[in-house]
């Protein structure tokens, strides 16, 4: 008897699917899975099934980083899920293009001072336009689909007109006004800032000062001061010495108690809760505290004091009640400069106390800072020599100065400290629309749910919104000014300005002659002179106006968590403000809700591997290209023919997307080598599985009979797809991927494919790999669409030639996995769902029992054993009884195929005395029900073709193989 080679008779996998995405194919696959898919669903899905995701515009001033990728890919995954659900998605990308960073990057701070407004705007527009195209190109390399050809920017003429009309509507509702009051001011940027444009530096260091102000008049009526011949002072503490020239009042709390404390020949006022803390300042070493009397704060408001920085001719200043005063810091008496503090302004304005701010736009003192000798302060910086100059002028009234580290607001663009400074600015009234804005949030779904509290807190904490900026590159605030500097902003004026802008464009606001009569409506006095204002709108007003482009309420806004105080808030406030005072909404807003969005999803920041927020200043920013090109990972693949040399694998767009999908984006997301290694391994697992499937699917499988194993695989596939779809629907991408990976590793690879190999390679080539292929691709489609498109391109030749297969977009998004006739019946599926857990428990037990035999060298492949499943005597209701029922439903051959062994029998455990040779036995599921599994040498002979030990004679093929190849032994 001669040995025969049977390898030529096996149906081994043959696939053209490559081990990694080829760079030259990337663009083709992205076009198919992004541009073609978006166009297809737009044309084939009904409008009534629409889903609108409105883009929070990224800022067009530089290169993209991983945080941008996180945002855009999350949006794309949501949209792809909606397409799978039968929706017609709409996503038109947008860009925020106005503002200081673009202006400074385009021309530079020094150059801007020498350039005309028109030249600055031209340079800024060119930079923004170039950046938009560059960022769009990068976004598209991530596989993000959208209506890129109809992209919008805040500098589009159509957008600007919509924004001006929104402004006009708010002005008509008396929600826009001009006022001289304190605002956040950036000397480094030369403009007012919104709170959303601040970041807080916890390491900022100021020089704090304890300063006394002399009380004027007769204060002998105060407790302990009858006959007192010394002077009485009010003591204050400040961390902003430079604001003392603008001091116009001292605040106390009416209900707090204040001590009159003797200090040398004089006395000083200190709050009860502050005295112990200040004893080292008020007293000399070894000197005891002497309290002359105690008085309630309300009595102190009858007193006046003098601020000598105001000059010899200055009038006395009042002590007032301040609800914000506490004894937690300082002296319990608060220096008030209503031109440099928000609380100060609110406390002083109702009392008619003047608002002054003797500091210019660059943070330098003006002549008003020290009237007696202006040169002492004029031109000095409040952050440099100005503070020390102020304390020098106060002389002995400064009791102590010291360094003080505290959290201080900075301009988030220039990274320089800001000041609070009173200027004439334009404001939007938030207080009057606050209640409807908060009510609008009742109809919004938030993910994560704590987003509601964050957004509510920002709205509740805001009474007005400073919407004007002192820059050139932005939308003009449509106001005219008469010869006296009085602003004129009537509905007629705004509408006339809009009509001229429509004709000439917004650049003409700056480039036209200041006396050009075209900008002046005929109704104004022709004998008077009018000029156009120079203020521009806050860029948050720009982007917050973007909902005006929509003809329906957006289904979703999705941005970073920092947008609670930014775009989310500005969109909500402008939308609600547009409806204020209007009983009937306009046609544009008729289909919009009170809120511009139905749902709001937020994601965290991108962190480096050390858990630090990525920042250009820290040098830890990672670009998406670095992830896709594989440059972040050390080389891990040995170069063919050169052992020891390593080469980098480009991870591609799908790795970037997989990083996003596997992260819990509701909190901050880490990006580093460890994370990317895990992502790379998952992607390799997907590619390995796809290669196996594409190489092993046979046309004959469509008509081959379905085995129990096939039906189990279909049930497991259906369960996995249902769970994954449910997670996708809740935007839980990381949970969806976890469920998919569990199915892929445990149900598909370790169970079904392992058991199916014998039938695939040696049998009829049947099985249900085709629906598994489609199911896997559908589950992966929202996350790794390039891989899915690549897999489809490498499907077997018989599938490519099959005219019954629809276009891949249909096949992956609409068509059934299998004809209904091939699916298990509901009753069979139900039985299988119940049977799978005990069958998998047996499968694990067989593996556990086989492992010791492998280690001893008694067996290699699992086919080199027979299995005996031993059950205890019948017991009603026990798990062993249920297992007996399960085993009764399957024959021995089915069980052997399922467990990838040569024989399976149910009966008493074998023993060596029965000639079983070696035996390894384990209990099933902990053994509490007495079920055991024993593995022993197989009883038959090894088939040289399939390697199962079921042949009747040595070196002879088994009956199944004989039937397949049509011959027996030689």
C-alpha cells in the first residue's frame, strides 16, 4: 500500500485580500465608502426619513490635530449608523473664519498697525480660504462623508446676510444695546473678550497689598471712639493694585460685625472674622490686640473716606453695602472700582457712583489715573511697573505687600493675562430670554446626561453677552454714529446697511470713504455727519447664527464639552432671542423648535499617553496623519529576508477611526503608543478574519444543507448584530466594538470557524460564511468603512460575477443576510439560543481536559481524541437533566464536528481497565451537577486527508473523504 498526497484535493483558502491596506488604493476606497455612499443615500432615501447633523464649525487657522479627528469621526459614525437604520442623512461641513487669531496669523500684530483695514481683511480672507481647503482635504482622508461641495463658512456672503438679519431681529426686540460697563479685556489682543474666550492660569502671581483709606468727618459716635484723638482708617486688601486709581467706594456687608482696632495712635476697621488672620499686619511684634469697639456694617455705610490717588480736589467717597462681601479673605472691607469689576459695577451703578477706567486698550494708565501729577502713572503697564507706581504714591498707607499665587483669567489665544475694563460695548440681553432658553432644554436629549446641568449652569450664570469686538476681521455691527458719538441703530438703519452690504459686500464697510452717503438712509438728517462704527461681532455670534441656514430643527449637535459655554450656548441664545417678542415665527423658523437642536452629544478632550491635555505650548499634540502613517508606533514587523530589521506599518484611516470608536468619548480620551497597539491588534484581527472569509466562501455553500453548527452560527451572528445595533443606536461605539470583538473571538473564530474548517477544506465547502461576511461588514461599516470597502473589492470571483448581488451600498445597508428560506425557523432559533450556553460550556470543558494531555505529549490536534460526556442519574429540574435534553437533540457526529474531536459519546466515564489508555477528565461548569468530560485516545484510524480518526483501515481515507474525492486507497 503506497502513501498518497491528498493536498491537491483540499479546498484551502485563496484570497486576494492583502495583509494591509495598500496606500495607492486608499483614495479609491475612501471615495467609494464616503462620497459615493453619501450621494447614494441622498438620492435613494426619502426626505421624510431625514436626519440632520449640524456642524459646529472648526476654526480655520491652522493644521488639524487628533482632537479634530475625534470630533469629525464621531459625527461620521453617527451618520453611518443612521444610514444603516434607513435614514437620509444631511451633513454640510462648516468653518468659523472670522476673529483675532486668523487676523494676527495673516498679517502679524506689528504689521496690522501699519496696514489698512481693507488689506488686513483681504489677507485674513485668503488665509482662511486656504486653511478651509487644507482642513477639508485632511477631514476627507479620515473617510468622513458629507456634502463637501456645499460647505459653508461664516465669511460667505449669504451667511453674513443671514447673520445681519438675525442681529436686526434681536435689535427690534430690544435685546441689543450699547453700554459703558466693565468687560473682559485683553491688552495683548486689544479687544473685549467673552467668558468663553478665557482660560484660567492657576500659577499666575500677583502682588497683593493691604491699603488703608482715611475716614473723613465725625466718627466719634461709633462705639469706643468717644474722645478718641487718633485717625480712623478703612483697611482693604487687593490683588490688583493697578485698580486703586479707579476706586470709588468701599463695600461692607450690612449684617457683618466690624471691630475698631487700635493701631498705634490710630484705629482701623476690620471684620470680626478677619481680625485673627490680620493681627500680624495690624500689630507690632509682641503687641496685644486692643479692640476699641464693635459696630454693625450697616452703621459704617454712613461714613465717607478719601482716596488721595484721585487728587487734592477729589470729593469724599462712600462706604456702601455689598452683598458679595464676606470674611473669608482680606479684611471684610472690599475696595470697589466699578470700572474694573463686575460686582463693583453692580453695587455702585444703582447708587449713581461714576464708572471710570483710566486704562487704555493696551493696558497702560491714561492721564486720568493720577490727576495731580499725570506723569507719575501715564503710560505705565498695569502688569509691569504700574502696580508698584501706585503703591509708591500711596506711601505709608500701604501696610504690606506680598506675592500671591492664584487662578487668573488669560486670553486663550495669546496666553496673556486679561483685565476687567469698562468700555462702551454692544451687549445682547440674556437675562430677559433666560427662562425660555432654559425651558427649551427640557426638549433636548443629552449624552452624557450631565451635559444638561453644564449648559443650564452657563445660561443661568449669564445676564448679558458682550457681542462687540475691536478688530477688523469680522462682521460689522451695523451702527452709525452722529457727530457727538451717539450710536444710531434703528430698524431702518440696520435694514439699509444690509441692503448696501448685499450690493457691495462687508469689506466695503471698511474700505468705502467714511463720508460715503450710500450707507446713510434717506430718513436721517442730511445736514448731519454720520460715520460707520468700527466694532465687529463676537465670533461666537457668527457661529451661533449658523442655525439660520437650516430649514428644520437639527437632530443633533455633537462637539467637545467646552462648547457648553461656547457654540451650544450661543446657538441656543440666538435661536431663542430670534423668537422673543414675536407671536408667530417667521417661515424660516417655522419648522425649528425653541432650541436649534433636538439632541446634544459632547466628547472630552484628547490627552497624551501621560494623561495631559494636548497643547501646542506643551509640544504634545499628535496629528491624525501620525496615527494613520504609523509613525507613533515603534517598528514591529520584520522585513522579509532581513531578520532583525524592522519596518513600520501604516495604520491607515481605519486605525484612527477604531481609536475613536473604542474610546469612551464621554470623558477625556487618551492617545498614545499603548492605545494604538491595542487598536492595531484589533485591526489585524479584522483583516485576518476578512482574508479567511473571502478565501473560503464557495458558491456551493448557498445550496449546501444547513447543519446544526451553521444554525448556531446564524443565531450567534443575529444576537451579536442586534446587540451591536442597539449600542450603535445609543451612540455607545466602544460597547458596540466590545460586543463585536467578543463575538468575533469567541463565537466565530474559536467556535464556528474552528469547527467549520474540516467541512470547508475537506468536505462540501458548505457553511454560512457568506451571511457572516455580510454581517461582519455591516457591524464594521460605521467604524472601519475603508476596510469594509476593501473587503468587498476582494470578494470571491463567483460573487463578483453574480448579478443577483446588489451594489455594495445596498448589500451592506439594506439587503437581507440570507433568503428567508435559509434562515432557521423562530422555534429552531429559540431552541438553539437555549442550547448554546450548555454546548459552549461543554466545548470549554473539552478544551480544559485536552490541555493536560497536550502538555504531556499524549495528543496534538484536538482530533487526536475521543470525548465521553458523563451525566449523573436522571434528576428532575437540575442542570444535568437540562443538559441531557440538549444532548438528545444532536447526534454524535454533529457533536464531534461541533467540538472538533474525532468521536463523542454520552455515557459512563471510561477507565484504564476498559483499555482506554490515557484519560483526562474535568468537571463541567464547576461540577456542582456532577457532569464530567473525559478525553481519551480515538478509536478509529487517522484519515490521511482530513486527519480525523474515523477511517476504518490504517492509511485509508474515511467514508466522507472517499465520497468527496471519488476514490479510496490505492
